[in-house]
C-alpha cells in the first residue's frame, strides 16, 4: 500500500494552504492524502462528559475542521483519495507517530490552536526534529492561497544522502531543476586582503589561492553526493563561500522548495536540526523540506 502524504490541520488559513500543497504533492506521488487533527480536548472537557449524549464542543469543532479540509482537498484534486483522523493526543507526539507511516508530513507555518500554533516553537521544531519522514513546512506567503511552483527550481543544501535523494525525486516529479549548493568557509586568517567578492547567480564568492583548497573540498563533496543523478533531472552544482544558512536563505527567494537534511545524533533522542535547518525553517522565503538523515 502506498504511504500517504499526511497534513496537519487545525482550521487556520495556513493549514488550509498546507492542505492544497499536500494534495498536489499526493497527486504527484500517486499517493493518498491523510488529514490529521490532534488535540487533548478530553483532558480539559472532564470525565463527566463521557456519559453525555452530546459530544464535547472541541470534538465537534475538530470534526468541522477535518470536514472542511477534506472538502478543500477534493476541490483542489477531485480524484484524490482522502482520509481523516481526529486524535485526542498531544499534537507533536501524534504527528511524530503519524510520520512512521507517511511518505511526507506537511505543515503550515502558523496556526490557530495548539496543533500548529507557533509552528516554529515547541510543536513544529519537535516534529521537524523527530519525524521519521521528510517534513515540509509551508514557508513563504502566509495567506490561505497555495502558490504553484513557478520557478521550476529546487534548492538543495548538499549534506547527507537522504536529502539529496529526496530533492532529486521531487525534481523528477515536478519537472524541475535542482540547484545543488555546498557552502564553504576559509579560515578568517586566509580571507583577509581578498579583492571584492564576485557574484555568481546571486551568491558572493571569494577568489584567490588561499581559499581554493576549501572550495575544492566543497566541490569534491558535491561530486560525490551527486554521483548518481537520474538522466531526466538537470542539476546545477555550485560551491559558495559563506555561512550555509545565509547562502540557502538567499537562494530560497527564487525557489519552489528548499531541501535540507537533519542528522540523528546517536547520543540524543530524535533528530537534531542544527543551526542551518533551524535557521531556514524560521526565515526561508519558500517551503522547506527537512529530511531525516540515517547514520
């Protein structure tokens, strides 16, 4: 059975935009769509309500939320198979559990309730850091209208192999090109007395002999990571001098999707996002996919 694309919904405009994006993603993958709402309303309604013939108000609201989201998904993609789930659980734990059997998990960048409220606070960062599948956060515009990719460009921050594989698959599905970027930094003592930076495709690059070793190392990393690119995917390889977070944020302004990896630290529970993934989740100008890297 094909794994579904899962989207977290809570009735907010941002989550409805995520439904649109996730519906398109599911169709591209030939996968079903699963809409999930999670809340601990039972804890707050009280045990006395369990014998009442009427449902708690928050549960009724949850049913309305998933119904509206399902209708929206069907309007967006009429032939799409859509299922819904309401879970009386902590949102972050429910989503991490859902990610075990998901092709991808899609979230809006802000919400109206505990489900995706302050997405880039505790809930969103926990999900992005611990999910077992790629987590796609709808950065960029913040109204309730999804933007169909118009640049035909996926930016990949080259690091682990799982993020590379994800970006290449997405590019093949979308007919998009991939800008594979590897940032590098020369030691400060080597970067003094350089001429003003040149700008290549919008990125500042240092020139001169002292920096060439570091740039060559970045180039070698790119070549190794992209040794098996499908013929139908066009990839632009680029080494860029500068902090990786700033380089990728600059690239996100003309991209349909920014893909970064998150490595598992064997000494800690869950995935450790790191400064780069953390930074782009907060500030990117396009949707961000955080891909777990298995080590």
